[in-house]
C-alpha cells in the first residue's frame, strides 16, 4: 500500500472559506511596509510643517482606476491558467480510468476465449495499469521538478524503474513504454488485432495532456503585466497619502492618514497578489492544483478496477487545504 507524505509535498488547493489575516499580510508584507513608511513620513512632515504638499484626490482616483484595470486583466488571465491546469488534470484522471477499462475488457476477452493463459492476462493487466498510475506520479514530479521517484517505484518492474529514473522526461518515457507494450500485447494475442484503434487515441491523449501542462509550466504570463502592475501599485501607494492629506486636514482628521493609506493599499495589494500566486499552478504553493490528491485518486480507482483491496489511504483535506 502506497503512503503519501504530505510533509514533503507542500502543494495544496485552498478549500476553506475564511483566511488567516496574519498569513494574508505575510504575502504582502513588503507592500504594507512601503505604504506604512510613506504615509508616516507624509503625516510627520506635514505636522512639522516641513512640507505642505497636497494633491487632489482625483489624481489617486485616476491612478487607482488604471491600476484596477491592470490587476483585473492579470487576475483573469491567471485564473484561466489555473483552471486550464485543473481541467487538464481532470482529463488525466478520466482518461486513466478509460485506459484501464479498455485494457481490462480487452485482455479479459482474450482469456475468456482461451487464446491466452489466465496468468498471462492477469500479469499484463497489472503491469499496464500500474504503469499508468506511475505516469501520473511521474508527471506530477516532473512539473514540480521533484526527484522523489520512490513514490512510484513499486508500480513498475525494478529493471524498468532503474532505466526510466535516469531519463530527463520520465512521464514521456513511460507513455512510450505503454505504447510498446500495447503492440507486444497484440502480438501475444492478449489484445485483439483492432484494439489498438481504441487504445492509441487514449494513449495519445496523455501526450497532449503532458504537453499542455508543460506549456503552462514553461510559458509565464506576459511579464509586462507583472512589471507594470507592480510599478503602478508602488506609484499609487506613494501618491495616495499626498492625495488624502488635504481633505483630512480640512476635516481635522490628519491622524487617520496612516490607517486609511495602509487600508486602501492593503486592498489593492491583496487583489494584485491573488493573480500573482495563481498564475503558476505547478510551483508548490498553497494555491496549486492538488496533483498529489489527484494522483491518489487515480491510484485508488485503477487498483480497485484491477480487483485489489489493499488501496492507499485516501487523501482528505487538512485544515481547509487539499494536498
């Protein structure tokens, strides 16, 4: 039975509805320190009458509107990347089940007709399905650049494991091996002459899914949007205290300059950070696609289809996070 270590895999998907404010602030601590420092300086310099510069609030409003447009575009693009990644992994789960069903049904047909010995059929089914599980684990590690190959060493023959672990693109090699073994299954009549017609498109799908994941992994969101969002946010936080101080002085509420500046900056910085952390779904962050859990689902489902009862423990959410 495979046991997954959630300690060594920090990838999570957030499920809880409420967030810890301390953790939220830790993500934007530099932005908050910048906003705090600027607003304190402006308030102190005005109180000491060293400077008397104040700007119309409309300037901050215009800058805030431009910033909001950039943040909205970036957040929308980041979510699309995250959702595409999750959709691709949903297809990996579904097609793994399809491949297992096809292998089991076609191989059992050969055993039922007496063309092949039952022991050969059982061994072939087990090998193919467990290798498919290994593909899911290998792809997860490939995307996260992890080397903990022992997690799927029990799923492939020892000689094969020692061979593939030295390769640069292990999941690709596993799919190639699956294709070769399908041809060998046809030659040994474990699979029928026309079974490849249905199996090959399913197998090709995994190449496409891996390619989609690698495209998301290796192609960042346009850096212009990241850079200018950060620049506009810094300019906005710098201008904001100067735009607030005039109106607050008239109302006799100068002491509110710091908390108001920090609060407004907090809102914009938090919204901006949401897009930043979501744009890369394979980077071991708490906003990741929960690939460990999805691999666990694939392994449990496919082993159950084989008729095994000693299944790995199902990964459940922990404290609002799904690993």
